[in-house]
C-alpha cells in the first residue's frame, strides 16, 4: 500500500523560477521529469515530477530571484498516481 508521503513524491508540481536575466528553455528541457517548459521574460515555468535535485542544480547556474511552487490539485495528483501504475495499490 502506498503512503501519502510516497504519493506526494510522485505527484507533479508546477514551478516558476524568476531569474535576474534571460535563460534558455533548452537548458531545462532535457532534465528528467521536467515537462511543459516555457520562458516569459525572466520567468521560467515548468511541470516537474520526481526528484528536484537536477532541476535545482540547473537553476543554480543562474541567479535565481524567486521560486514559486504550486501544489498539484486533486485531479493532477490522481493522474500522476495512476500514470505510475499505482492502481495496484488500491
């Protein structure tokens, strides 16, 4: 049976990084678990699932002014759970 903490770790997160200058979306597209990468001005928006360490290390190569994270809503939470094969845990 899956724990709530384990489910949260699998869930997707929407994250915005605000930098002090322009960044290339291509610097972040190849990071495992990172999708929907968009840049608008100095803001980088993306969806992340799984380990955040590679993303944080990539962002640290630039000057980060702010980070905004959005918790997944219930629908995103369950879609991520079942996408990972979690239906057997029910």
